[in-house]
């Protein structure tokens, strides 16, 4: 167990270093920061002075070390575009992205699980076939196209839901939330749904596959032999057995959702980290781009590691091995 | 055999699997009866159709399997054509089931108390507290020590033998009159097998419940059952009181099975072992299905299918072994 823990942590550190290296390379070699920061009339002396102040005259490895060290302290430098601290900029935008991801995750479970159960236990029914078909559509339709369709239908034609922005938000310390105001909640629906669509189909197909497998187990057969009602067999006995992988995948997907939120945020002009990044790209605001890359990767890697570790801790097979000395069931 | 109908009567049951190459008949005119309080042993090699018979009786045959003919009656009432919901209410309440592997029969994430109480409350009008008390009584009855504590444990905290006792308690939860036990000891340690069969026997006696005990072990039958039905390739080929069948088997196949009982093997030293294997469903020979393996097979055996006699000790064979201990 300890060996696994150490291995997993080293792995995470390795990935983060690789990402930091990539970010550093962008920082260092995409455009000359000195050129970007000074105006064209600056003298050579001024340039050299700035170059020295930024540490650009030092060796490559020292520069990379400094970069990593500063990143660990949350110091990603100053945004070229609006002269603010990059870290503050991103932290300000984090709540918007996080709430969007939270809503999308919630929707994917609330919609995906019942659909998955239904299409597993009524496998032959027309409804289940329709769900399968739509889920294939859902996977193949790019989310920006879907977002635009939603805006056309619900915002432009029906005028039920806002087409962009977060609505009114409430500040709770440094956090801002749209969940506490009616307009904030309304504004979450369309982007949340757009972001969750792929995830809904993912959860649904996972639940369906796990349910089909569980329904074939002996303990379900024995539960049927005892005359338990179908509702209990499907939801209390079978679904319970499927939740473990669903939780794992959902946890792992949060990182993905944060990354994919970029597209959704652009379509809905959602003021989150993703939109910040897209704007940074158009202005070649390299510190912001580098910081976004590192922070999103950090969230991603942390979640992955945590899920892996929890899974190893609560895996019933590991538990049962330890207690009963036999590997069986799931 | 007269008066009130038997507790369970299976009459010319036929079970068919629909495959792409047409229907495969897995059970062929299986008939058997069990009276209240009686233990009927069903024995035969793996693939003979024993589990299928039990599955059809508890109504859990899943497609592509289906009942293609015959009747199953419980206390004279037909149960093979009941609507699913009526059959569900009957399962666990009037027919209990015990499966082979106690390691996989229990839900790994629910405590045994949760599983027992849910089953009890499905069939009996009890509140949660009364159901729990009953669950503890059941655990006591099947011989689980410290049931008040053990009831809140998960299956993985029990040994194999103890788990099978829990499975038996679950099968008894709705107070069934009939228990279908499909190889209840096969997956257990040899040292524990006898304990479980003794328990089944005691429950049958104390509760007056009938048991259909499926096994491929003739020794278990000899020790436990009142009557026995021997199956081969989807048919019952010999049936009768257990002493009569073990002392004087009339079907050559049954005689071969006897050789598998260690205590009888000494006396049976001269008897040949049965060569060959049971045919697959797709290749059941015409006539008597046993004829390719039978030393006494005649031309008739290869053409004409022998029917089971209507006798207390009946055999389906054209050339049954004459009466008297081992011919
Ligand atoms: N789902 C199925 N599809 C096709 N054949 C099956 C299926 N289930 C069981 N069988 C066949 O039915 C026959 C009887 O099986 P079973 O009742 O399990 O035998 P056993 O006497 O060992 O319990 C076997 O030949 C088996 O191959
Ligand atoms: Mg079997």
C-alpha cells in the first residue's frame, strides 16, 4: 500500500514537472518577453537591463528552476494585457468554472444513472433503443455546435434562458456564486447542459454495462429467487454494486470537464478560467496561458491521484482479500 | 399416491433453448413428485439437467430458455404459467431456493441483517423491529453463533460454511413449504459438507418442509434423501425410495453411479466404471440416450426411447437389471 502511494505520488510529480517544462518553453520561446514588454523605441541598454531583471541572462536550468519554484508559490508573473497578477486573475475566474463543472457533473449523474439503469433492464424496449441512438448522437455532436443550437432554441426563439454570462452573482469571501440568485441559476442551465452532454452519455453507458454485468451475478439471481420486488433488485441490489466505478469515473472526469469547459465558456461567454485562457491566446498573454496550463494540469493530476488512492483504499476486493482470504464478487 | 395432491408435482416437463440452429431440448418429459416433509434427491452427472429442473420450478428460467410443455403444480395449483408478478410473490414465500456457491450468493455490500430483513418483510407483514427479531431467530435456527452481533456483519466476515448457513436462513425467511437446494454443499470444504446436509435434514424434519436436493454426489443422497431421481441427458431414468435404488439399482447408469460412493466401492469392486461422457444437447443419440455407453445395449436401445415406468421404483430402460442386490 505504501509502495503504491509513493509510486503514485512520484508519478504525479513527474507529470507536473513535464507540464511545467512545457509551460516554461512557451513562456521562454514563444515571442521574446522583452520585446513584448517594452515599446519599440527602447534602447539596447534598457533591453539588457530588463533582460537581467527578468533573469533571462542566466542559464536555462536556473531559469527553469526559478520558474518552477515561483509557480509552486502561486507566482506566475504579471499579465501582459492588464498588468494584474496572473494568479489573482485566475483565482477570480475559478469559481465560475468550478460551478459550471459542478452543475454539469450533477446533471450527468442525475440524468445518466436513471437512463443507464433503464436501458439495461428494458434492454429490448423501444425507449432503450432510442436512448442508445441519441447517446451516439450526443457523442458525435461537438459541444460548441450543441451550445449554439441551445442558444438558438432556448434563448433566441423561446427566450426562456439567457444566452451568455453568469447572471447575478453573490460574493462569499473570495468565492463568487451564481447558485444563490434566480438569474444566476437560470444562467447555469444551458452551459451546464452543454458541458454535461458528453458526460451524460458516458455515465449512461457505464451504468448500463455495469448493470448488465451485475444482473448476471449469483447474488442477483438469489435475490430474485427470494421473491424481492424488481424495484429493489434493480436499484437497491444491482445499482449499488455499480456505483463504485461510476464514482471513480465521475471523479476522474472532473479534470476533463474543467479542460473542456473552455469551449463551452467561449460559446456562452461564461467568465471562467477557460474564457480567460482563450482571451489570453488572442492577446498572446503568455504568462496567463502558461499559468492556466499549469493550474488546470495540477487540478487534473491531483484529482487523478486522489481517485486512485481512494479506490485502492475502498476497493472491496482488497478489503475482502485482507479479511476473508478469497477474491470474489465485485 | 392417492387423496390430496403432492406438495410439488412436475409432470412431463419440457424445457427448450431457442438457438439460431433451432430449439434444443434440454429437459425431456421430466416427471417427479415431492410430498410435504420429504427430501427428494436429484442426482446425475454435470449437464444432466438437474439445475434446469430446479430453475424451472422456481420460475427463474431466462430466455433463450423456456418451458415448452408439461406442468408444474404446487399443492395442486399450476405455477408454470403464472403471471410474473404472481410467480415473484410465490418465490421465497412458498418455494425457497439455495444455490451452490455461498461466496457469490450474498450481496457483498449489504449486511446479512439487511438482506434477511428485506426478504422477511417482502413476504410477512412485520415491522422493522419484529423482522429483525425474526432474522435473529432464523440465524439461531441455522446455527450461527452470537446472532445478535453477527446480524450486522457483511458476508465477507463469514466463513464459507457460515455463509451457506446464512443462505439457508434467507431461503427460510418467507417460511416456504418447499426448498430447492441446488448443490448446496458442492462448493464447501469436505469437512463442512456433512454439517450442511445435517442442517437441511433437521430443518426439513422440524418444519415439515420438503426439499429437492440437487447434487451430483450419490453419497450425499444416500445419507440424506428419502427418495431419489436419477437424471441423464435431460431425462429421469430411474426413481424410487433411496434404499431400493442404492441397494438394487435397476438402470445400468445408476449402477455405475453407485461406484462413486466410497463406502459402496469395496463391494462394487467388480463393477465396471462407466466409460465415455454424457452427450451434448446437440448430439443426443436416438433411442436411449445412454446406449453408446451401455454394455447391455441392444438394437432396440438404439432406436426406441424407453419411457419411465409408473412404479414406486421405476426405471426407463429396455433391459433393466433384475431385482435383488446388484443383480
Ligand atoms: N442458457 C443456456 N443455453 C443453452 N443451453 C443451456 C443453457 N443453460 C443450460 N444449458 C444446457 O442445459 C443442460 C442442463 O444444464 P444444467 O441443468 O445446468 O445441468 P446440471 O445437471 O449440471 O445442473 C446442459 O446441457 C446445459 O448445457
Ligand atoms: Mg447444476
